[in-house]
């Protein structure tokens, strides 16, 4: 029973079954809405609409299917199976890469060779020359002109092992990354410093299970968003670290330090609003990092009033209503509704340097710098994952492009002429092997003097 | 879409459609003499297709890499290039166009109905890994398409030889054994380039999204597609799946690739993948 179980566990049939089941789970993940891909509001809406279905999926862990118990079991079985299959294959690989022992077989009667041919050797060419030409073409040749065997790319089966080892490297790197991963979001405006304080991250950052969060210190010097025809084409952020060294980050070019990446993503206005009384005395004021891009409304409070702000980066009036030509910051204007105790006091627009009067005060927009949102990630083990990717890519190229080719041959004299009799085979192909060996021997002998096949 | 590009794009589409019609004519009316002429027609279409790509490059300052229209345009170009290259090296393989060109016609037709507007290079696409990722993606798609085409030829020829009714058009195809091995060879080539594509994409994703793998719908479909072809290779090498079974497998597996290139962003809008410029 045990041996039967182990046999099944280490079988390729089980591998295929597991890959298929993993594929089914991946498909299910595309069909079942995943928490990580939905906003909390959307998820709650779904839960509200289909409570029993969501409860069923949640019980199975299918709303985070890629980390669900079933998925983890499948991955565990997959790697156990992979390890067992590789272990079983080691003797086979050893056997395959070994050069044939003993006298090479007769090419005319050797079984399993789809390519057979006999060539007249040109004048001045003998068996030794043929062997040396084959060696030049990368064949490891044993024997002599009375019977030889040449093998090319004999180490190719090792690539099978390397390809599958790459899976373990990716697994190892992935596990290290999961346990050391820190994820957080932080919004920083121009001129603002950050010393790595975890309390300053938006909401609660995901802390690493092992190791500290990012230890960084920098000040954002400038933020320069670039839009061309409404398409974001750049978001340059200049920073100066604690040692006074300047760095620049952009989309696709994060600021990297202490195994952490600071990825710039969202940008928005961080205006300095000041409330003044009639005499011009400043009552209250602050830089506000407003989340108003894309027509969103944001709220801030100053001097006991609430201000609802909508932002128009490229302001104009469309049929009397405020609108924006594009998301480019060409003519930035805020539409502000001032409220007190839930009642609207006034509504109006404010431009940079301008003001909006309400009650006995006025709201001034003194400066209009930007803020930028950094997605912060810290993790270790990435180089192991990348090594896994590199190994997988190299191994798959090695195994499938540089596969084993084998020739057996003999040079014999017949009616005063030297004849080369050869047979050839390769892994994976039969018909195409014939073409390949025909072309190779024609080139090798620089002749089309093949006598028969 | 610039005027110059539009003219050459539509000329290419018309030429490829004519070639598709020509192949259908050859099979239905058993007239194989028509087939070499179709290769010349496809070559002309390929040239106008290349001009359309150059015109787009000239108009927007970067190669067409993103969005359904550009994906269809570049993908179609790679598939036609692959078809012409294998047909140039081996005349019997010119017939692969029978299945690959109609697919290109459908793809380009779908693409032009989506978003052909000229767009500047989005910040999210400005990365050297983009070129490696997308280049290998199209090589993989091209190779898998050729595998599908070889599968279609295999099944057509097999059916013809089984029925005993000789169609001289099928005689131009390579032998069944060769077609069977070609399917495997193209699948293997596609699998190699697919592997490199996924690895390059993961490395790029780390700098763009902060995670080398996010289980995004496009990523997940790419993995499903890669696994499908991995299964295909295992079935062939280990379990000896050949002939009709392998041909059907190569045809069916292409659907996973088409879904990851076009289907996911068509159905789902939660993908963070920048196949669409946002």
C-alpha cells in the first residue's frame, strides 16, 4: 500500500494531475472575485448581495484563493512530487550523459536510428579526418574509423534537473520574500521629510514577520508630473537622503535603499490654504494633501469650518459649469464649498494666490505644491527568485535547443574507394533529424555524394 | 491612427483577407497552383503592414507596444513574419499560412475596432524590460500560432488521406510525420520564449508595481497558458502523445494565449496590466 502510494506520489501522472488542478484553481481565481483585486466597498456590496455564496467561498478561503489552504496543499504536493520525480531521474540522467561503452554498433544494423546514409569519401579524406571534423562540430567521439560513436550535447539532460531546481529556487525566494515583506503607502509633499516612522504610513502597513521595516531618511525636494495629451508620461521625484545625497525616482524607476523600493504612483495637489480675518491676520492655515485627482472630492477643516474641495487641473467653464480640459496642471483651480455645522456657507473658485470670502473671513491659496504617494515594499530573497528565473530560462533553452544528437559510423574500403557509413538519431525528433544529419554530412564532406540511404 | 498608417493598415488587412480567400479557393476547388501566388500576396501584405507600423512609430515616437490595436498590429506582424520565414526556409511549410493568416485577419480586425488612437508612451511603459517582455511575448505567440497552423494542416491532411479522396492542395503540405514533429518544435520554441517572457515580466513588475507576481488576471492567464504548453510537452515526451492528439492539443492550447493577450482585458477591467494605456 505504502509503496503504491509512493509510486503514485512520484509519478508523472500525478505531476500532470497536480498541474491541471493548479490550473483549475487559477481559473477559479479569475472567476471568483478576489479580495486583493476589489475595493472594500465592492467586496461588501458583493457580500450584501450574495451572503450565502460569499460565506461558502470564505469558508473555503476562495476569496483569497491563491493563499487558500487548498492551494497551499496543492503547491506542497507539487513540490513533493517534483522532488521525488527529480530524485528518481538522477540515475537516468547519469545514464544518459555517459558516453556509450564498448565497441560502437554497426550503423547499418543499429536499431533506433532513423537516419542512415553511405557517402563516398572525397580524395584526401579518411576516417581520422571525419572524426576530427565531427569533434570540431561539438561531438564527443569515441572509437576510430573502424567503428565510432559521436555524441553532441550529451549533458543536455542535466538541464532537465536545472529547470526543475529553478522551481525550488523561486519557492525559496518566494518564502523568504513572504516572511520579510513590508508593504505600506505614504503620501509626502514637496519639502516634507520622512525618517521611516511606521505611524506615518497611510492606514496600517503590513509589517514583516521577520526583520525590521524600512530604515530610511529622506526629504522630498521636488515633484514634477508630466502629462502628454492626457497620458501620464512621467512623475519625477527628487529626494535628498540623510547624508545629503540626491536621488531621483520616477514611475518604473523606484528609489531603492535598505532592500526597500519606494515606488511613486499617485500624484495630487498639496495646497497651502490660509484663513485670514478682515484685518488680514492669519487665523489658521496648513498644507493639505488632497485626494482630488480624477474629479474626486476631498474635505479639510480650518478655523472651525469645513471645506469641500474639487480640483480642476486645467480649468474652464463649460456651459457655465466648471470643467477641466485635461488632467494636465495648466490652469489649476479649486472649487470650494465652505460649510459650518453641516450647512453650506458659500461656494466659489480659488486659484493660486487668490482667495474666497466667507462670513468674516477669507480662504487664501498661498502655494500649490504637489504630494506624491509612495508604495513602499521591503523584502529579501529577490535575488534568489531572479536566479530561479534566470536558471529556468537558461535550462529550458539548453534542454530544448541543445538536445542530444548521436551518430554511429564506420569507414570501410570497397572496390578501392573509401565509404563512410553512418546512422544518426536525436532526442525528440525523427523526420527532422534526417534533414539535419543529411545537411550536416553534406556540409562536412562538402559533397552530395551520398550513395544510398 | 495617422492617415498614412490607416491606408497601409487597411491595405494589409485587405491583402491578408484576399490571401485567406485564396487558400480557401485552393482547397475547395482543389487547385494547388494558386497557393504559391498567395505567398507572394502575403509578402506584399507584410511589406505594407511594416510600413503601417513605421508610420505609427513616426507619428507617436515609439513602437506600438500597448493596447489591443497595437497588440494586434505587432502580434500580426510577428505571426506573418514567422510564417514567411519558415515558408522561405522550407517551401512545403508555406501552407502554414492557411491557418495563421486568417487568425491575423481576425486579430487585426478586432484590434482596429478597439482603440487605434495615437498615444504617447505612458510612464508605466518606459522601461527596458518592456522590450524584452513584449518581444518574447510576441515570439511565443508567433510560435504557438505556427504550432496551431501545423496542427490544422495535420488534421486536414489526415482527414483527406483517411477519406481516400485525393486533394492535390494537401499534397503540398509536409508529410504527416513531419507536421507532427513541427507541431512539437514550434510548441517548444514558444515555451522557451514564453518562459523568458514571464521571467522578464516578473522582474519588470517588481519595479512598476512593487511585486514580481500579483495574481493579476493577465498574469494568471499567462501562467495557465504556460502550464498548458508545459503539459503539452510532458504529454508528448513522457506519454508519447503524437499525431491527432498533439494537433488538437496545439489548437486548443492557443485559446489560452489569445485569452491572455486579448480576452482578459476585454472582459475584466480590474487588471493592472498595462496592455491598455490608462
